[in-house]
C-alpha cells in the first residue's frame, strides 16, 4: 500500500497542486424531547422523530458511498503514477507523510461511519422483526373479530389495529359496548406481554355533521371522546401502563377513502390503535 501512496505524490507534484483531504466529521443530532403540552402533540413529535431517523440512515449511506469513491479514486491515481515515484521520493517525504496521515484518517472515518450504519440497520432490522411478530400475535388473538371489521396491518414500521365504530360503539355513542370490550380485552392481553411497545389510540369519524348528541359539538369532539373511552378501558380496566398510551382525535380529516356513500362512511368511522416499538436505543446511537 506504501508504494501506491508514493505514486499519489507524483501526480500531486506533476500538476502543481498540494492536496489536503478534509475529514468530514459525522453529523450530530440533538434530539430534544420536551414535556408534551398535549397527548396529541406528543404523538406527532414521535412520528417526526421516526421520519428523521430514516433521513439520517439515508445520509449515512450517502456519506459512506462518497468516502468510498474518494478512496477508490486515490487508488486509481496511485497505480498510474508508480513510474514517477523514484525520482520524487527524496524531495517528497513530508508530503508523503501528510498524505498517509490524511488517507488513514479518511479510512478511519469511513470505517466509523460504516460501523454506525450497521448498528442503525441492525436496530431497525430488530424493530421490523418485532413488529412482524407483534402483528402475527394480534392477528391470532383477534381472529374472531375480523369479520366484524377489525384489521391488523403494518404501515411505516408500526402495527395498526383498526376497529370499525360498529364493533365498539352504538350510533353516536362514546360508551364501549360488550362486544367492543371483548375485542379490546384480547388486544390488551397481547400488549401486556409487550412492555416495549408504545400505544396511540386514534379516533376517526366520517364527514357527516354531528347532530343531537348533547354536549358533543362536532366530529372533533366525537373522535377524541371515543379515543379516550378506549384509553380508559385499556388503562383502568385492563391495567395497561398509563405512560405507554396516548389518545388523539383526528375527526373526519384522515379518511381511509374519500366519498360519502354509506359503505365509505362506515369504513372511515373507526378507532385505530397504533403500536410502535420504543426507539431509545436508536436515538442514543444517533446522538453519539
């Protein structure tokens, strides 16, 4: 490798340029987790953090590719200048030493970035494995309710358990009926075995105006109150830890499907229980 390094000097002196490699330091991210003013804002911040992690991974891959390309370019240049190295060796010792140091730093930086990238990818792989395992457990536990409009699927690395309003509530009601409690009890039995999973309960309505529902003024109210009813059942009755769970109301603004037919409105009226693994290990790795 030393002969190859010597060859680089020949090129540098030949073109009259003194090259100095700048070692790029890894990006540093400081993730500040502030006490949330509301459970809804806290859940949105968590989603933003997870999205930023995907961007960090993309940046690490890009940085690694750039560094590898630089090393490859240097190696090609070195091989092409071997014949000129002998005549320049006596006058180039200091520059050779400098180039060797810079090249070693560049390689060390590349190795560090690749190691961190592998660690991040390993954590995300474990997250995906845990997410798939959780989905399978839930599908088995809730199999008897799927004909009543319950679905379990994975989106963006999280498990979504979607329950139509008719499975949980009467028309316009925020009180969970017996069939809904049975489904939520089966769900809670699985979640109790998964303490590393965070839980967000999202209420969704259709686009029809709320009428004659007493103190419930609009779809925002209805979606929030239904979500909190589910949260209270899971925490107070089923003893899920309060710190793991949040309730949010989405109103009519995140429909599964656009339209106003009775079938579409029925699909849009739902409770979605979003399950996501805690990513503290990944956050700590990124901050280093």
